[in-house]
C-alpha cells in the first residue's frame, strides 16, 4: 500500500499521465471508464474535511469539487459559483403535501398543482399525464382519458433532506362545474347574456334570484324571489340569461316612490322559459306602513297588485294591465308583453324579456330595474318577472303606495321556490 501511495504521489507530482489509476486491496485492472478507481471491500473513500470558513477560503474552486463540511455535517459539491449540499443528516424533513384544482377535472381539463411549502426542489410524477413529470413548483397537467391517476411529489430542501407525498386525481369523462351571472349594464338597460352548454353535459341546475325594488327613506324595496330547478339539456345548446337589477331608490314625501326591481330570466334559445325569478316592488312613502311597504317577488306565476288599491298584477307571462291614472308610476313587464307607458315624464314602458327586458325610465321619477321593473313617482313601480307586478297608487300628498311583486316561473324538476329573499341586484347560477 505504501508503494501504491508513493506511486500515485509520484505520478501527480511529476505531471506524468496514466489512462486510469487503481487503488485497491487486491490485484486487478482499473476500470477504463474511471480516471481513479478505488476498489476496497473493507473501507471507504474519505473526502477532505473542512469547516465552512475553510471551505470559503478555497481559491477559485472548480465545478464538481467535493468536500465534507464539518460545520453543517453535509457532503457538498461546488457547481456554478455555489456550494450545494448533496447529503446531510436530516433532523427536519420538508413538507411534501400538495393540492390541486379543479378537484373534479374532466378529460382535457388543465389541472394546476401547488405545493404547500415553497423554496424547495420539486420532482413531480404524473401517471399517464401530459407532461408525465415536471420540476416546476406549480405545473399544469392534462389527462386524455377518464380514470384515477397517481401523482407523486418529491421535495428536497437545501440541506438535501427529502420527503414525498402521493395523491390520486380522478378524471371524469364529463367535469362538473358552475357559472355565475351577475347584473351588467345601466340601471334600466343591460345585456341579455348567453351560455353554451358544454358538449358532454346533459343536465343543468339553474338558480335565479330576482332583484329588489327601489327603497325610500321610510321603507325598503320588496326583495326578489329565489327559483331553482333542474333541466335536461343538450351539449352545445344555447341558453339566454337576463339578471335583474335593483330599482332606483326614491326619497321621501310627495312623488318620491322607488322603481320596481327587475326579474331574472333563463330561457332556451327560442325564449321558452326555464326559470324566472320575480323582482320586488318599489317602496312607497305613505304614512301608513302597510301601504308604503311593497310586495316581494312571488313564487307563483302571477304578479301582485300595487298597494293602496294600486294596479292589478299581470298573469300568464304578461305585464300588469293598464296604467294608473294620476299615479306617475308604471307596472312591471312580463316574459312576453310590455307594460303600458305612463309617459316619458313618469315612466316609459317596461319591456318584456322577449323584447329586450328593459326597465321603465322616468325623467321626473325613479327608474325600474333591468328585467322589466316599472318606474316610480307618486306611486311605486311594479316588479318585473314572468308576469309583472302592478304599480302603487297615489291617493293624496302623503299616500304614495308600494308596488306589487313580479311573478315567477319554474319549469324544472326538484323545484325549490322562495318569495322575497334577495336584496340588491339579482343573480343566476348554472351548475352541472
């Protein structure tokens, strides 16, 4: 052994070259792929042992230089101007747990993965996924077929300590999902929105909330109705959606009643109604609280009459009939017919869903909400809906009554209907 050590030292010190050098406890040839072949069966190779201070004092360390750091008790290698720990005694292991979204992906849906602990080295394995592996912190993966797939994450910290976590991702042939629609556009005029049913979906549940009527200083506008039902649909089918907007708030005293709230509608492309949630009536300013308090959006198909012997509600998907003489207020519109205009000063016609769904506007009163809400002035506007609510009455300078609530419609299975639950603007949620 002393001879071998002397020979190796001589080779290095004199600058002589050899293809391979073998240091071993028994005769043999060096492996031709190794410059230095150390072959013992009763001892190991001991790297230079340096403290962190001694290590940092090395001048111009070469890439691949290895030491054992006695300060950190880690084997380290120098790569690209930095020392990296490649093996350490691990007292604390990193957190390998992770999450992913969506939780119920479908075929072809991108699934995003997120580790719970940042600042680590990551190695992901995705069974049958695209990609099949990744070293990114937050990879995105798709699967081409439905099934259950194993996902493995191995993490390593800067001390070389590692941990792993395995979870199962279930990929569905048709993913579950939902979409929420909110009011858009101006108060009395918005946009009828559309939704295209995903190709694989055959059933959709619709929830709709009508809008609240406009309030006054002395009374709150009627709350919108809630209507829920489940429907059979076809992939690629187009649905039409109108989200009702809250009627304009009035003030107090003579001629300051609120506008009616708009109804929220979901129909098929031919305007066949699926669900309609009626809007609440506008609030009045009458001294009698029972007269100034409006009706909410209804669960039945018909709208209600305005308070204080106001105008009757509409029926059969139509606007409330007629106009209240001297009331300065308009009735709510229905699915298929406009209300009668009072006049531009106190209320243009509230517009049926099939004609665009606009609310009644007033230059001297308070506008109704998009979705067929009637305008208010000396009486309150009626709520829009499947059938419109009637406007409130005017019976004197202190008796300005609240409006009637709009009617609703539910053509689905597993129905759930509630009157008067929604404040503010309406809303529609589709889920599948």
